[in-house]
């Protein structure tokens, strides 16, 4: 799974907050799947969870212009890959808009 969201935000720490807010918006709804967010450094994070004993993880990379999202989808979930991309990418884009509008 690959998705790129253009952010157009100069303050990359605000982009980090965008990712955290997007994660928080799903954390409660997906609590039964043990979601976790871990930062490798200031610009790279991994979100993971477990469904049907299968681990899914998505890496987020913040660049000066975009958030690059890349995930490892187990074969059993491949039919849902495009939907997962739209949900994850859409949530990040929603929070990018909020950041640009000063709502963060």
C-alpha cells in the first residue's frame, strides 16, 4: 500500500501533530485491534494493529512537501487494500486541512 498526501505546511512539527491526530481519531474505534503509534525519529513513524491474528503496519514519512504512507498488507487483506489506502490517506488529508485552517 502506498499513498502520498501533499501537506504544504512549513512547520514539520505541525505535520507530526497531523499524523498523531489522525491516529487518535481511529485509536478508540480500533481499540480491539491493539493499535499502536511509534515514532522512529521526528519524521518517521509506524502505526500497527492486529486483525485476525495478522499484523498490519503502516509507515509514515514526513518530507518538506508531503506525508508518504507505505504499508505492508497481508495477502488475506489484499482485496481491501485500496479501501485501506483511502481511509488512511483520507484521514491524514482531513487533518492537514485542519492544520492549515489553524484548527490544531
